[in-house]
């Protein structure tokens, strides 16, 4: 009699466990569908100032001890922000360097900002960018990142002749360069 009761109890608990597991699986599928719909409905904006805007005034020194302000980019150019903690940045540095070299006046019209807590942390990226662009190393929320309203990495924009942003995000390095 005791054995029959124990087997019955185990059977009931097994069926209950199966029903609860199926309920959890159904709920997870529902959440996955909702998250997919949400991601498709609202694409992420570019992590930098929007086209049509003008960056705020700034002043900084490049790694070569050259002072740089917004006036240096007034005639147009390419600006990018990278971080050593960003995995995607390593993929975008060569693309940015190629686009910067294609600019009229080359590195004088390109600015790369490496956001790192110390220059030693940024040394690898600086070495990759130095021959293609003017390079500035600054801490998070530094003057350049604030002027360009950067909130993620990599962040890139192309400035027009009047100093306003004409394209941002990954389009900035794929837009054809005009002389």
C-alpha cells in the first residue's frame, strides 16, 4: 500500500513538473517575440551628433602636442571616436583610416579621438591612427566627446564645408569623398 502511494505521488509530481516546464517554455517564446518586435520597430540611433547639427566649441591638444579647435574642422572633414574597450572599434579603425587618407588635405581634415582613462591604454589605437589623422586622447566625457554628443563607440561623422554634420555613423566612412 505504501509503495502504491509513493509511486502515485511521484507520477503526479512528474506530470505537474512537465506542465510547469511547458508553461515556462511558452512564456520564453512570447518574450522572444516581443523583444524581436521591439528591436525591429525602433532602430538604434547613431551614437554621435545628428546630421544637420553643428558640434559645440571645443579645444584640445593632439598626441603630437598640436592645439585643435572647432575652427580646424570648419572646412569639412571626418571625425571618429574609438575606445580600447570597444570590440567593434578594431574593425572600424582601418575603414576610418582609409576614408581619412582619401580626404583632400589628408590627415589635416581627419580627427580621431581615442577615449581612454590613460594614454598608455590608448597607445595601440593611437599607433594605428596617427598616420591617417590628427589624434587626440581624452577621458570619458572629455571636451570633444561632449562637443560631438558621443554616447557610444565607434562613433563617426563627416562634416560639411560649413562645419555642420552631413552624415553620421558608419555612413560617414562610406560616403564618397568630394574634392
